[in-house]
C-alpha cells in the first residue's frame, strides 16, 4: 500500500533530524573513537578541504583555457611540464591556505594526505618546485594509497626544476617495480621521455615515447605524445617516422589547436622531405576547410615553402610577396618566417646579398617580437626545434655587415667618380642635382597643399559656414586674415596664379631692369642664331636649393685618402664573404680587385694572403703557393711576409738592436741635414743615400730618401746642376740594384735597324729622368761592328721618379710614402718644345694612333728576335685597352706590359701582352703562376720582331 504525498517525506525528514541530533551528541565524544574520527573527517572535508579543492579546480581551469592558445612550434611540446605563466595564482594560493588549515586543525583526518598532495600540486603550478617536491615526499612517507601519484608528481617537479639526476633516479626506481600497472607505467615512460627531451637525448626520448604510447591512459595524453614523437623524429631526420607520428595525432580527436598544428606539421614534413605533390593536394583540402579560414596566411606560407623546396622559386617568391603586400589575411604569426624565406631565396638562388640582408634584418625583428609577445604554453627551458630558425639573428648580423660595407664602397666609388670629373662636368652635375632637389621640394609642397586643402574641406564641412559669413570674416580680418594670409590653401593658390601670370621673378631690387637687360641679350643672341636655353637656366639658378657636395674629393690628397679607405673596405668585404658568409668565390673577386687596383695600399699584402687562403679552401694549392710567393717578392719587408716565412718553415731574419741602430741612423741623418744647411749639397746627398742604404729597417730610411728629393730640388733652384735630369752623386752599392736597373743585353747586329726608333726622347722621362738604357749611341761609320755605349754613368743614372717609386714600394706605410706619391702624381708632361727635324721625324714614327691611350717610353731597347709573351687581351677597342692596361700596371712591376697594334680586315686592332720568355714552356709556367690575378683566356703568344712596341 503506497503512502500519500505528504507521508512519503515524513520518515526521511525524521531520519535527517535524528542524524543531526546524533552528531551534536557525538561532538563531545573523543576523536579517537570510530564515531569521532568519522565526524572529524566530515568536518575537515566540508569546512576546509572542499573549499581548497574548489579553488584548486578553478586555477586548473584557468590553465586549460591558457592551453587553448596556438601551439608554439618553435619548442618541443612538453607532456607534463607546467606553463611559463600561471593564469590564476590567487586560486592556487587559496587552495594552499585551505589545505594547510586541514593539516593544522584536523591532523588525524583521512584528508591530510589529500591536502598535502593539493599543496604540492599548487606549489608546482606556482613554480615553487622545491616546496612541491618536499610535500610530495611527505605524501610518499604518509600514505601508501597515494604513493604512485606522489612519485609521479615528485618526478614532474624535479624535471621542471632541472634536477635531472634526481628525477631519473625516481623514475627508474618506480619503473623497476613489477606490480606497476600499465596506465601508470605509460605515464612514467612518457614523463621519462619529457626528461630525455630536456636533456636533448633524442634516441632515448624516441624509445621512451614509443614504449609509453603503446597503451596510453587517455586520449589527450596520447595526442600530445604522438605530437612530441613527431618533433623528436624530425630532429633525428627520420622524416617518415615524423610524418606518421603527426598524422596519428588526429586519431585521438584532440582540441582544435593541437589537431591543426599536427596536420600542418604533417603536410610540412611530407612536402619538404617526402612527397611534395601529395602534400600540396592535402594542403588544398585544408585551404578549402572553413574552420581553417583564420589560418589561411599560414597555409599559403606553407604552400610557398613547398614550392621553394621543389625548386619553383619564382612561384614561391610571388606567394611571399602576395602575403606581405597584397593579402588581407593576418600574417603576424608568419611575417618573420616569410622574410626569412625571402632572405634564403635572395641569398642562395638570386645571389642578391643586399636584398637578403634587408629580409634577414626584418625577420630578426619580427621573430624576436613574436617570441616575446604571446604567452607560450610550454616550459621556458624546452630546447628549440628545427622550425625555430635559431640562426636568424646571426644571419641578420652577417648580412647586415655585408650591406653596410657594400653600400659604403658604392658611396666611395660614386664620390671618386665625381672627384675625377673636370670642373665643367662637375658643375653641370651639381646643377642637375639642384634641379632635381627643387623638383622634389616642389612635389613635397604640392602634397602638403593638397593635404591642407583636404583638412580645410573637412573642417568646412563640419562647421558649415555660410559664404556671406566667410566674406565678412575675411574683409573684417577674421580667421583667414587680410587677403587670406592665414589660409595656406588660398596662399598657395594665389602664389600659383602669380607665377602663371608674372613668372618666377627673383625677390631682389631692380629686377625689372635686369630682366630688360637679359631680354636684350637674348634678342641679340637670337639674331646671331645662338641657343637660348642656358639663359633660362641662369635666371632660375639663383632660386634652386643648395646641395651639399663637401664629401666629393676635388683634390689629389683627399682622393688618395678615399682610395685607401675604399681598398680597406674592399678587403673587409672579402673577409665578410669568406669568413662569415662562406662564399669563397665571391670573396676572391674582392681580394683580386684590391690586388689589381690597390696594389700600392697597405692592405694589399693582406689581400694576397687572404686570396691564397681562398684558393687553398677551393683546393687549388698551386695557386695559393704562387700567391704567397708573389707576396714575399713584392712585399718582402712587411710583418705579414715575415709571418709567412715562419709558417713556411724559414728561420726569421735576425733583428738588429733597435735602440743602437736607430740612434746611429738618427745621428747620420742629422749630419746630412747639417751639411745641407751649410751649403754642402753633394755631401748632404751622399750622407742621405748612405743613411738609407745602411739603415733600411729604421724609420729614418724613408725620411732620408724623401730628403734627397728636397736637396736635389734646392740645387736645381739655385742653378748648381748642369744636367737637371741626373743626380750628381754616386749611389751606394746596397741601393744601386734597387734604384738603377742593369743595362739590358742588346743584339749588336740589330741596333742598326732599330737605332732610329730608339732615339726618340720621352717627354715625361726627359723631365723626371730617363733610364740610362733608354737610348744607345751608335757609330754609323762602322756598320759591321757597332759599339754600344751607355748614355750616362751608372752612378749618375738615378732619377727622381725611380727614387720616389722605390720609396713608395719599399716603405708603403711610412708617412713619407704618402708625400712621395703626391710628388709622383704631380709630375706632368710639360708643353711640347721645338725639336730638331730629325727628332720630330723619329717621334712621328712611334706616335700612337689617334684615340689610343698615350703610352710611356720604353725602359729598355727593343728586341729584334722572336720571343714568347703572354697575350692578355686582343680587341679593336682602344678604350678597352686603356682600361685593362690600368688594371695590370701593378700586376708585375718587374716585367713589361706592352700594347702592340696590327691591322686586320682593314681595321686597327690591339694586343695587350705581358712579359718576355725564352720559350713557350716558360710562358705557360708564368701563366700558371699568375693565373689567380690574370683575366680568363690569357695564353702564350709568339711575338714576331715586326717593329717597336709601346710599353706601359
């Protein structure tokens, strides 16, 4: 028989009242009794532990919300690690407080171990790993039921605290237990894999992950475990394993962020390393999926990366540019990666290092900002993945240094070109620059006027003033002022109308009179048929804005300084390419440029040594040895040459005692200067030459050589020399071989045929001093046995050009060498004088064709025998011959560089040849020795004795 409605609740209500009454009675009972313990547990749970658990769950929910952010693919996904930033620290602090109250007020309740566990977990999420580990150890000692859970959290705390040895001990002890369940074994194995990833022990991490994922306890842990396995396999370059692991993540139905990241990674691995076509097809399906609409920029970037890996670089570059400059998608997450990929394209494919530098710099800025902006969900101590682009900062630094040096070289090249212009051409360039600047300023003013008009229009639309009010305000001196002088739009319009009506007349007095005079001059020139364009330029030139051309070197001293700086920067650019960018071929170009164009600069020996290192790195040891040999021959007294000798095993030269030698050299120099002041010029010259000859390793030697020229000039000014082209003293023996070349051996049987050609005087060397072997004296009365006589005694054959050339080559870094270079540069050919008819006839025979570069005079008699030489260039363009000739002037100072003309097909052609050799084998050996700095196509050539040559 069923009870009615009110009767059904009568018994439960009375039972509840009975229980409450019994509880109040038992409250006074002892806590050691069974009922007392049960009541204590009841109070501990509902009064404190319930609130502690509630606060802890609230903090965990905040962490889960934080984990819903996009996955950071630049670090390894930690399976059990804490986040880098706690979302709700107050909730965990409250949980700690309530749990501590349970332990303090109810030490005998069954919730003590739960409270300690809750305190340890809250410490763990707050980052207090030492406190968390202590609480977990207390749980292990207190409760057997929660021992495995406490051990697991203890190992997590030790891994997070990077106490890897202690964590490994706990994990091994736990995994060694036979009674360990499969679920707990899986957790401990996955935690051990986390530990191995932190230690970068990749193979052990893969084994632990594969073992732990065999029976994973929950799907979320399984999805994260396979994602981490894919990252580890990619690090081990096992791309098939990585693709399989990323692809298996979706089987566990994870949340969107993890599922999207796993699929994106699977497509990336497949497209870059396995099957690009299949990856592109899978990527198309992702792009058509509406749930990925917000990530379309990342998918387009991935498509471009696959194109780049396939070699379709133009398609990849197009997609990158569309993402950066045309797409409306959000590219903040991939902006830095796009610039990095473009930097790789310009670096490796297009060889445009300046563009690569710009993209790498932008990538470094963007990736650096992106790493700081979002809150990562992974541990801060996790190592970076291969996707992290950890070298972007180094690439930005290296290529930024290249761009800085390259742009500075370009600036110096431009300034040196402008400095080489004559005054008329330079003035025309400055005028054009001012006109261009005027056009830019006019465009800026026009844009400013348009912006002001727009602002005025918007303001008028907001205020809606009436026309009558505007007119009244203008005439009454309102906001616009008298004649609207406060309104920039009206002022600009009136200014334009004024110029249209009256022209750009200068704001200067008497402009009407000046305009009348100018119009009269224009009319006169028009009658005479002359052009009028320049008058308009003169009338407008005063209104053009000025430009700063102070950096242009218009004198020889500044040009020499700028060339020295450019040579240093060229060498530095070669170092950047060779040492930092690993581009030896590109570095060799800049080292060769220093050798060919800046051989007289202090940096030239280092360029030789660096080019030898480049050739050695490229495997050409023969070229490297030839370059080092050339370095020792041309710069024997430099510190770098001494270092090369030591590296080659040669004993270092004995160094003189510097203080004693320097003191004696200073004394000898002072004695020579004293003789000069007393008027003993020849004695001063002898002492100066002896000082330079006996103390060549001291800084006094270049000073003495430079002083020889000053004494010599003083004697010329005073009229003490009968022959102004010869030094009146003998040269000491140690300097004679360097300053005075030995007379060449001349075939006496051929002198009769070449005497007329060789007797032509050289204008430049007649002033600066001609070599004694430049002319011979022939007795025409004895044609069968001709006697060859030197034109001057060897002791008086020294010239100022040879003296200062030796000074600059022997002491290139001395301050006196700079002054000597200025003197050599200042030696110009004087105006031509009347010469005897015979001399004119002889000079006419060797005069080069019109338009060819004027060669220097021969330094030795012509050989009439067929000899072998090196053909450097063969062309009909005389300007090209001149350009190449300038490059090779410093190539081989000990040899002769010639320009030989010949006619072919009715046109004049030129051959640029280098050196004289007795056989073809010697010529080929010379090419093999000099090929690092020779142009391609250099070959031996048999030189026939067809006539005189032009030697430069």
